[in-house]
């Protein structure tokens, strides 16, 4: 079995399909790579970044990769693939996906998507080494699971939702016929629900049966706006 496994791994690596955990890292036919952000400083302010394509061994250690012979100051800029309507700039040390325009030319234009962040509790920052675990097929979860916390699962996006989440504890969540805007859902520096100074706005369209269990007539269709905050200013 060991020989078959080695043959299968070599075949995948030869086709550039072995993922970001362990790969040959220098296949000219492969054009999508995980990469670590070296710099987010763009002198022209166009959200370009510098990222290095590296490969990790089975223990998560850097073993070189496609850019191993290229110093930082010679790495090309990576152009964002997100439209400018979304202001998302990866942070140094995070993981992004690099798309090579010409895999046979290491200096050809590069494009990026990211950051790759695996946990809703790591939006502020998740290192390349942690994010790269997304490629590992394991029976255990190294990220804290939001579904294990009933309260946080209510305030965090669920499957089927569309959400825009900030780096630090501010979300806009779109659910069926509902908009939920929240700032400071957790106590600062924790994953405990903020019950002291909550601040959120919920806009929702609702439908009721004609009567409740006591036979009281209800408003069948209505909309509702719920604003929660410790201090509300109306002008």
C-alpha cells in the first residue's frame, strides 16, 4: 500500500493537483497556488499585494516552493480579482490564492483572491500556517465551531445567508426577507455574546397565521424594524 500511495502522490504532484499541504511547488502546468502575503503596501493605492508562493511539508513547515529563488523585492505585484466596491486587503502573513496568467513565466502578471480565513472567530487575522489546514482531510476541527455556541450561531452567518463581515466584530447579514446589521456582537476580545452594550438593527418581513392558539386575530402580513442599542440618537 505504501508503494501505491507514493505513486498516487507522485502522479498528483506531476499534475499540480496535490493541494497546498505538500506539493512539488514548481509545476509549469499549474496556475493556482496558495501564497503567503509579504506586503500589502501599494504605492499607487490600487489594493495590489506582494505574495510568495510556498509549499509546506506534512508537518506544516516551509519547504520552498515556486518562489523559493526569488527575493521579496523581485516578486511581482498581485492584482485583486474583487471589484473595488468591496474593500478587502489581505494582511501580511495571511494566506491568499494566486492565479498565474502564464505559469511558465514566474514574472508574468499575477492575480489574487483572499484572504483565506477558515473560522468566523479569526476574521481579524489568521496566519498562513493555520489557513493552509483547509487542505488537510482530518477527522478533527482545529477551528472553534460557531455551531457549538447557540448564542453566537444566531448572530453569525448561517448556511444560505449572504454576509459582509468586517475584520473586527461588525457584520451585515442578508437572510430570507431579513437584513441584520450588528456592531460589537461579542464582548471585546472574546467570543461571548455582548449583552451589556448590544447594538444591532433588524429589518424583517413577517407573515402570521390568521389567529394564534387562543383564537386571537393577528395581523397576517407585516414588516418590522428592531433597533437595539444602549444610546440612540435621532436627528
